[in-house]
């Protein structure tokens, strides 16, 4: 399995690697004369190496020295490269939604963001899936990769680079990286024998298997395999990684995931195979057409390949100079070991910088249960988007799942949360305020928002919540960021209910002026909500901005500075009030629709909104 095989429910297979374990018979052998370019090293001859540099933004390692490029600050973040044995699922959608929110927030801060996603398209399971569907591996990859792009468009994913590991430029960079590691003496040839899980595409240690050598993930017996492959000397970097993790405690997040990584390293690192002789659908090992480069020496390089421009000759150093190292690798927790242990060691061997952070988030369940086709409870992201809309899907999973932990989906909770937060707290507050503005001020702001809020503590409350939201965004606490922004809406609703501007307008004179100021204050708060929530629900926030009289170009130019109070000016004409988020009807609502009592209640509600 490769970099993107990070499904978000635990029945998914994990990475395909072949670590040398007690259950395998290892025999390093001299290479045949046909492979003089390779250096044969037995594990016992591997010596520990020190970390050549600790990663810093915009840096690279050249001849063992840290070089600073001096370029403007970048923010490069990645999703896993998703495995194309099947169409995208809710797990991959969740990761990508979160990455998109982070990317959009970093753009608001004015950083040059490079948001990378893509597909991992080589391996035994891909070839098998293609054969099962009656197509060639290439045709199969084209179809599934395109399905990811279609879903990302439906979910408003604003990626900058989409890399496929079947791209020609990727193959060239993988081979160059392989050669660097080889020349550093960290690749050797060996044969081994072990128990192999076909679904995981991974060799297993006997002590981790269930009865009858069954994989604990797939509950199917592992098969005995013997192969002759090339290995990466991961054990050589034991001390280097221990030192790096100790000196860079923020490298792995959340913090409890760091403990897992430290445990893996402390227990001893084992070399792993990086080629296969039995897999044809892959990148050939340089100068050895009998082997294909496997798993991490293929897929992980996609993060760097994506930085290269399509118009230029593919070159590892040019790609690195275009923005490496990554600021953030966003992954599912099931591929944490390979991103936080294998990948840093590979980069050190090649003389490249280590990414700033690896964040391993949790799994999703449905109605408290693991998801799976056998259980008949899968959650299809395209179905959710088509049924509820991208804003609702994005908001629910980012607001209701504490980022880093496991989370659960139920349709009832989905409908209740989205209706309460987006339709009622935010949407209704905007709608009722614009309605009052039209009725009493001809939809035109009578005051500047700065003047309207003078002597009013409401502005301070909003400013404090905005600062908290920024802090949470910066620390990848996406649920808490949403909570702070929603609280602005809650404060706004309490404010307008307490001051009752509809009553003050009726009183006239000074009371009417106070009421007009109240409307300006609420509309300015709505503008701030739209700016601050735009990383999470971009389409909804554009609709809010549009009703406040702004163009699409003005909305797209919004930065985090626009969350400061004072943008709305006297004389601005607001658009016609209409719901920015339609309330989702659940099954019970649909059953009651059209009843006399329901119609009476809706009439009362409409009258109340007009009065308000």
C-alpha cells in the first residue's frame, strides 16, 4: 500500500511494507555482476548516522549543509495520495475537506499556499482491480483518479496541485531520489520469507496475527511468500530519528500521536523492502527491470513531484526548490508510522529536509459502528453532497469531529446540527436583519459600522471570539474554530432579541436611530462571520457577502484582516433578503409537511420574522 491508502475506518488495510522481523528468514547476498552499480550492505554493517540538519522552512541540505533559499514564506500542505483500487470514500473526503479548510485559512493570512492532493496508482491491488473490471491498469487509474477530481469539485476543494504517480515527471523524480539513496549506501539486496496479507499488501510479524495466521485487520489468513528484493536501511537512522524527534516535539501532532512514534523508534527500527519482483504495474528499479519500486519509494515522492512545473524538465532539485519542505502532511492515523518514521529517514538519506509537521487524524464511524460494505453501512461522500450540499457536509465533519480524534456520523445528528447552526443561528439572523433594514431603511446602511458601535461592548465580544478562532485555526483545532465563529452568531441573536429594534423603530426619534445602529452592528457581525467561516463553508459565506452588497471579486479578495471591525460604510445598499442556507428537512418533517398545524406554525413564524 502507498502514501494515500489512509482510509478512515479501521477495517482498511494499512501500508504495504516488508520490515524484517523474527518471522522472516533473512539472507543478504552478494549482488550478481549484472548489478555493479549497487552497494551490498548487510544490516550488521550498518552504522548509525547523525541528523545532518534539522528542518527549517525554505531550506535544503546540500553537501551536508543547511542552505536557506530566501524565498517568500510558503505554506505547503498535502493530503495522502489516495489509492485508486476503488472510488473515493468518506474517509478520503474527510481528510481533504480538513486540508482545504487549512489551506483556505493560510491563504487568508496572506501566505503562498501550495495545496497538494492526488492519487497513488501503482501496485498489485491496482492491477487486480483493473483486471476484475475488464480494463487495463492505465484505464482503471484514469477512471478512478478522475472520480476524485469530480468529488473534490463538488466539495469545493481548492487544491493547487493534483499529482498522479503514473505521471512521467513523477517516475523521473522517483528514479533520481532512488539513486541518491543508493549512492549514500542505504539500499542493499536481500531475500526473505514471511507471512503476507494480500489485502494489506504487507508482510506481517507472526506475533501480530490471530489464530490460523489471520490478519487482524481483514480476518483472512496470510500466505507464505518468499522474495528477492531491495531494502532500505531504516535501522541506520535509529539514532538520527531519536535525536530529531527529541529536538522537534511539534513534528508529530496531536501530541498523543508523538508518543506512538517515539514508541516505534524506541522499540528498534527494522529495514524494509522497497521493491517487488512479482509486481509489474510499477516504476522499474534503475538498471534492474526485473524489479519495480514499491510503496513508499514511489508514492511518498509524489509530495515533492507535485511541486515541479509541468512545463519544465522533471528534476528532483528543481521540485525541491519550488517549495520543499512541506509545512504539513495531513494523514489518517493508520499511515502515521510511514510518514513520521520511514519518510524522514528516506529524506535524510537523500540529503533533503524533513517536513515541518505530520498530523494524524482519527477514523470515522457511522451510528457508532465501523463502516464496511459487508455491514451495508458505508457512507458515500457524493451521495451526501448531492443530498445536503457541500457547505453542510464540510461544516458538519469539521465542527462535530474534534480534529485528531475519532468521530461518528449519524444522519439525525447531521440534520440537527446543520439546521441549528447554519440555517437558524447564522442564516436566520442575517435574514431577519436584512428584512428589518429593507422595511425601515430602504435596504441602505444609515451609519458606518465603526460609528454605530461606539460605546458598545458588542464589538469587543466579537473581536475576542475572532482572535480565539484564529488561534484555533492556527493550531488545527478546526472544531473549536467553528465553535468560536458560531458563538458570534449566538451573541448577535441575543443582542437583537434583547434590543428588539422592531419595537424601537415604532417608537421613532432617538429610539429609531438606536434601532438603525443595531442593524448595522448585526450586519457587520455577519460580515465578520462570513470572512472567518469561509475556510469551512466557502459557498455559504460568499452568499452572505453577496447579500451584504459585495461582489464575487471582493469576496475572493478577503483576507483575515477583514475579520476586523469596520468594513461596512454608510450608504452601502444591501441585497434582497433571502435564505442563504435552506433548512434540511428530515423524514419526520416531510411526513408532517402540509398539515394544518404545521401551516399555522409556519405562518406564525413568518409573522414573527416580519415583526422582528
